[in-house]
C-alpha cells in the first residue's frame, strides 16, 4: 500500500501501462529486472512510474532510491517526469549521472576513509585545466605538435580499469601518457572526470563495507540508458546487485548504443539481461512513429526487431532528397522548403515540432545559416553551443524562466529550485538548508520580470553563486560552464541580447526550430525529422569508414537513432558528393546507409 505521504498520481499513471504487456510486466516486477526498450516504447514513462511505486510501496524512509542515467539532460527529463507524479529530488531520491553518483555518494563520503591516494579536499579539474595539463605532459613526452589525442588516452583509462592487467601495461605509449597526466593532476591537487568513476568503482569493488552503506541508503538502484554507460558502471552495478543484494531496475536498448568511442559497450546490457537473477522484459510497441517509419528504421538497422506501431493505420513517410549543389543547398532546401511545408501540413504544428539533425557542428553551421536567413528562432545543441548543460547551468536556466513568469504557473516549482540549490551545498544542517532556501527565494522574488539575462546571471553569481563556488571546489568544472554562459551573454557573445525567458528555453521551446547532432537527439521526439549530410565520407565519416566493423555498426545505429526520433515524417538529404575543409570535392555518392533503404 502507498504510504500516506506519497502521491497517488503514480497509481493513475499505472493504469496507462496495463494494456502494454511489457510495460505492465516491468511495473509489476518485484526483483531485478532488465527492460529492453525499443524506440518510442514508453520506457521513460514506465521507468518513472515504476520508481514512484517503489518509493511509495517498497522503500521506507529514510532509505531511498538512486537512479543513474547517461547525461544531465536525461536526468533533467527524469526529474521533470517524476515531479509530475509528485516526487521531488530529496536525500531519499537521487537522479543524476554516473559521475554525480560516484562523486556525491562514493568519493566525497568514503574516499578518504578508504585511504585512496587522492588530493583532499577533492577538487575536479575544469575541462580547460585538464586539457592544459595533458597538453603539457604530452608535449614533454612526445614532442610539441605530436601528442596522442586526450580523448584516446581518456578512453584507454576508461576501458582498462585494472591497472595491473596486460591490457593496461601492453600499450606502453598510451599508458605512459595516462600515468604522467594523472601524476601531474595530483601534483596540482586535482582529479578529473575519469578519476571520479574509476575511483568510484574501486571503492565498490575493493571495500565490502562500502557496499553495506550504499545498500542501507539505496536498497534499489535504477539505471537508465545502460548501453551507453560503460564498464565502470557495469562493475558497480554487478557488485551492488549480485554481492550486496541491491535491487536493480536497468533500462536500455542495444540498438541505440552510439558511444563506443567513449568506451561504452552494448554487450554489457545484453549480458546483464541474460543473468539468472535478472528478469528480461521487452517493450515492442512503438507509440511514437507510424508504421512507414518503423519499417524503414529496421531496414536501416539491418535487423528486424518485430516492433509494431500503436496506430498501424497512421500515415508516416520517409523520403530522400538529392540537392545537387552540395551541403549548403541541402540546408537551404530543408529550411526554405521542407520546414514551411511541414508547418502547413498539420494544424497547430510549430517550429519546436521539427528537428534538423546532423553528424557534427560543421553541418550544423550550414543549417544555422539558413535558419538565420529564414528568420526562424532556433536552439542549437552541438559542440558550437556556448556552454554545456550541467546541473548548475540547467538550474540557472530554470531560475531564469521562473523569474520571467514561471512563478505565476508554478513552472518550475519554487521548492524544486530550492531543493537543487541546497543539494549543491552538500550536507547542510536543517537550519542551514532553511536559511539557504530563504536567501534564494528573496533573490528570485526580487528579480521577477523578463529583463536581460546578462544582468540576471551577473547578479546571481555575485549574490549567491560565488559564495557556493568558494565553499565547494568540486563544482569547479560546472562553474566554468556558468562562466561560459555569462561570456556568451556579454557584448560580442553569441547570446547577446538574450532575455531571461529565452535563456530558460535554451533546451528548446515550441516556437524554436531544433538544430542538433544525432548524438544529442537521443531521447527526443519530433513530428518531423530532417537529416542533413547523408553523403559518403560525411556520414559515415572518413575516420569511421577506415575503422573496424564495430565502429561501422555503431554509425549505422546512429543513423537508426535519427530516423526513430520522428512521429510523422523523415527527410533524408544528400548531394552525392562532399567538400572537405580544404575545398576539395569528393564524389563518392550518397551514404552507404541509403543503399536499398527506400523502395
């Protein structure tokens, strides 16, 4: 039975799961379960409803639930959906990335107790600090201008968790760079993002007492997007589940595993689903896409998963378009012709229902140029974005939208902003938490109105954030992204003139066209999807084409992810040639992924 304090909203939400055998099986499961969820299958709805039930019926206060997901954006969406069911983030409910979990619930409380040889107090290097330290180390060891990419060294550290293994010692060059880089970090009193997860899994694997403490606090662990989270998290999960008895709810899709270049391995999810103590549950009904899109998507993947549309008769189309003047012509046709046609095709459809997807920022530049010409407001999510979405920047955005008018409709709720603000401070006493919430409330109340975002962010930093940052050195990297936001709002910045309301909608709004990479599109859905740059050598890129079959399979899965974002229409754009950054033309035809795709 639900406790009196819990919201009954999850019981109403559960009624919507009854007609789907997979969703209902996941909701009713009482032990470890692995939900293998195809695109559009309602996996987030199923997960949040299940979590609400577990919090209400299975876990008694002060114990709680931890939910780990791949990105800050995914965590933000889970929090939003949980809030709709009456659940707020609290000491009993953690929702965040694997880095956040390892830092907040493993390293900060236990690293020093366990005797880990790290600099204390823990301070996470900013991206620029880490890059500068690595560059100096690499130049010293290999010569100026000849370093191995930091991304490759980080992947080597991420994949090879056992530092006495043959895999670690065999690649002497990569290992030498990694060890020298880590040594220099320590000299400067720093750890980096790879250290957070590496030492987190060491705590769980080497210290049984840590298992007992985590199980006491979080007897249930949920993991979303399992296929993208890598070997370190898999070790943590297996130790907590099979050795400590923590109940596991894992959700993922091997066909949407697109982060192998970071060390993710989709086989880990498949292996987990086959464990004797884990019930494998499949979600096969697609509530997003029409049948025409589902059929083409499975052809693009090269595998028939047996997915079915919840509305078999609903019209949905996939079309290809050849633009024989090149990439800019593709972008022009997409924005000047396809977008207006899509808006006119369905009453009430807005720019926010349309997405232009691409592989990298260079293609995104072409789309942005045309959106500016067409005077379409747009949001852009790729490496050209002026700052990254991290918990602190997302919180600043939400504060801005509250002040701009959200306070009138309780969106976002004030207590959510207060709770997140308090959580940034770590372990506060009840009085300190009340005082902190009161200071924030006064600030927000005094800054109501849709004024300039620059003035708002400057005041927020001066009155609140600077004190927080001084007290919490582990937030240094997030602070750097707030600085990036501030600079982008200043004169000469890409966001100059932005209002508080606009800043609060940087992750998309109904009246903004969406421009984003295929990787960033994961977890999103739109009426209409337009994919640019489907020319051989552009997608898959030359680097991928020269690589292993595994990398080519991942590129194919990325294409599949793009197609499956759409409800009604998919438009595939190509020219049959591409131009490189030196202006040379390569006539290699359309992307191989288009071969035989359409009748």
